[in-house]
C-alpha cells in the first residue's frame, strides 16, 4: 500500500479532494481523529492507496509533521488566488524540512481569475525546490474548461463528474503551450545531463524518456510538479492519481529516508506510529504504518508484542499488515506516538517531526477540587499522544500549566478532558513570574526566644543583607568570631534565610541577594537548629523590608518566525509591547521566512502570541527563553503589586 499526505491552508479544498479520490474505489470508511486528521483507504487501478487528510488549521501543524513520518509523498492543495499564497508557507516549510517528495495541486481552477504563472510565482516565494508546471489551463471566455499536459502535449476538456475528454490542443493556447513546455524542459534539464544535451542540440526529447526524467525529479525530491483541477467537479483528479502512481516513490523510499538516507547496509524502521488518541472504555489507539512485511498481532515491535490491529474506519481485524499498510494498534501500551519502531526498540523521530515550543500558556484548575489528582493524570495521558502539548507546574502555586498551540487547541484539550476523562476544568492566565530584590543593604539584629514550659528556644543573630549583581542569585557567608554562633548552627541560619526568600515584602520570590552572618549568641540548653533557623528567617524578613524592595520583571529573548512579507509590521508590534528588537535576517532553513530576535517582558508573551497570529494571518510563531530580570518602577510596579495582592486575597478567600 502506498500513502500520501494532503496538506494546505483551510478552505483550499483538501477534504473535497480526498473524498473525490476515495470515490475511485472506496476500501474503508473515512476515519477521523478528534483534531480532524482524516485517513481514507481506496484503490486506484487495482492498487491500494491511503490518503492522510491534515486539517488546515495552523494549530494542528504538529500532527501534520507527524503524519509525514508515514508518507511516501505529500500533496499541497492551494487556491488559484496568488494573494493567498503566503498561507501555504508553513506547509511548504514542513514538507521541505522532512525531505518528503511533494507535488502541488492548484484546486478550484475553474474559479481562477489570475494567471496560473502568477500563482506559481507567488508560491515559489515560499518553496525552496523549483515548482515545475506540468499543465496549463484551456480557457473559454475566461472560464477554465480543460488543461494541456506539457509532457505529452495532449489536451483534455473537463466533464462534470466524469473523466475528461481528450481533444485537440486549441489554437488559442498553442503559443502558450510551447512557451510553458520550454520552461518545463529548461527546469528539468538542471537535473538531467541527457535532457540538457537534447535541448542544446535542439532535438525534441522522446515523451517516454521525458516522463522518466520527471519521475526521477520527484522521487529524488529535486522539483515539485504542479497540476491543476477542481476537486469539487472531479476535474484533474485522475491525472493527479496517475502522476502519483507513476512518479511518487514507494514505501522503500520512506524507510530509507527515515534511516538517514545512507542507503546500502542501513536498516530502516519496521513501522512508525504517527498519531494516537485516548478513547473512553477503549484506552489508547495508535495509528501505525508498517514499512516491512510481517507486522501482525503478536509481532515483536519496540521491545514488546503487538496487541490487536484493526482497520481505521471499519474496525475489522487487519493482521498481518501488508507492506505500507495502516491500522489502529490497540492493547499495545508499550508503543509511543511519533516513534520509529524496530523489533527491540523505538527511536525518536527526526528533528523535523518535532514541534516547536508551544507559545500559548494557560493554567488549568478542576471545577471540583476533588478532581485535582484526576486532572493531573488525564493531562499526562493526553500529553503523551499530543506532540503540540506540554504540561508543567507553576512554581509558586503548584498549579497545572498547559503549553498549547493556540485557543482552538485549548478547546480540544478541555473537550477531551470532559468527554474522555470526565474532568471539567477551567482555564486562567498563568501568574506572572515576577520577582523582587532590594536596592540597598540592611543590617539586622534579631533574637528568637520562646519559653513553652519545657526546654525553651533561643537564638540570637546579627546579619547584613545586601543586593547582589543581577543574575548572580543568592549567596551566604559568615564572619563570626570566637564561637558566638557554634559552627553546627550556621547552616540552620542559612536555611532560615532561604526560607525568607519564598515571599518578600511585595509578595514575590526574592532573588539576587547576599546574606552575611556577622555575630550572634546561643544558649547551652535552649539553642537548637530549629531556633537558629527561625531566627535567620525572621532576620532576613526584617532586612528585606528595610532594604528598599523593588520589583523585577523577567525578560525573555524571543525568536520569531514569520514570512518576510510581515517583518516590517512585527518591528512596530514589538515596540508596542515594550520589547526591543535585536535584529532580523532571512531564515536560512526556510525560503521566504525571516527570523526576528527580540527581548520581550514575560508578562507580554501571551499578548505577543495573539498579536503575532493576528499580524501574520495565523502563520507566525515564536520560541522564547528566559534572559534576565529587569527593574520595574513607578505606576507599573504599583499596579502589578496591587493586582497580585488582590489575586492572593481571592485565593485565600476561596480556600
């Protein structure tokens, strides 16, 4: 069985195309996952095929990357409007990073108003491989009614719902056909010396030999052929399948690609898993593609035995799988998602199949407090199967924090929690990761004394607290002389000082201070580790209040990925968020993209994600890492402290 993935922006007509392809000879019903990934099996000219239909929502791009692990080829479906070409940029980028042979299908060609060459030129802005036009349209009063194949130089007229009719090449397109064919031969001659010689010698290349050159160009991922048609009306669909049948590589090419492309002597994986989801009462179901013969129930795979294998859609048993076959693996908990599977192990996927860091962050809380542990377990299970989701805990509160691809991704996660795990949860903006420090040194003398009827508590300490250089963290030393504080109690004073840093006078964690124990006293009977720890904590608390506390905000360095078309607008956007642009340059790994680096306050990261998606039609994304802390003064500091105090009060009241 051969398999290809269909990608493209929302509204391009991907699902319509896949459904039309399935109409040739449906083998199974359409299987669709919760996030919209569809799998359709069908036969074409008595050969088994499978199409993976990826949603056009940019938030599901991690699932599309994973699907390419199981794809012999990719079909990018595009609109005939050159103004929407930028929306294809993420899909070209993902496919090119994976090395998957790719062809372009310009859909809804019957509605085209722009010239096809202009559409291809705009698409080429975001594609590193040459897009080679294999057909040109036949127009009748500006309406596209057919196409001319540039290799065979034959023309077809579209017929509603049926196969196109072979016709003579209209005189009105002969000149354009000769021009487009010359461009095709020139592009292909860059990959084939024989064809270059034929052109130089002004000889007409044989059609069969020319098809062989086209096949090699696609199989070796040297060029992307472009076809035209209308999936809704069935126009150009047969030609698309014939190109895939004759020119797209088979499963051996995928296995070699996943093995690193080293060729002779390199054994690739036996299978891949590229999607999984949890189903209530059924557990996990993983979508698996066999890359070799013999994968069946009980087979040793990834160090364990395969459980049930069923057809996606029909649920019928599917064991053994044919080479290239796709099935749902059930009762196989040892299998992880997006993995390369060998008999005795599973390996990480290539770097291109991994998702960028999510940029949408929310804090989740169960509506029923008794479901806290259940929520944590459910999120862990969902994250195992969702390459675009990570889960962490908020440092100060221990609350569960999810890192997602965007708002729609959040809705899917909340829906899965409720429907599959029975946990209703609400989402909130995460607490700001503010910190505080002091701006001047303070000296404190504190005596801790308690008498409770038995042994008392006594500890006396003198210490100084000073601001440390930014980023140096906490430090502790002592200059005690003469045994005023016994050596065995000094670590307790340090522990008490660290305790005081959990929450400072402004209500935030304290950073970048140094504490020096200079003197003190002890009692032979009443002193203890506990007493000196309490004294150290209380002394530092007093010192922090006297040391002119000031608020610090974390500054992150963000690497922003966006098409070059939007870079100018992003500079102004960063400035509006009180960030600072460090510079930008063309992305060396993605044609038509810029990489913009900026420093942005952590409190503005959520707004940055929203503004970036809005400014780039949902295409841009960023990755950020903590860089340093920076002082916040005046009204901004007062507002943040007041807001934080209000949040703490609300939580205490809720408890």
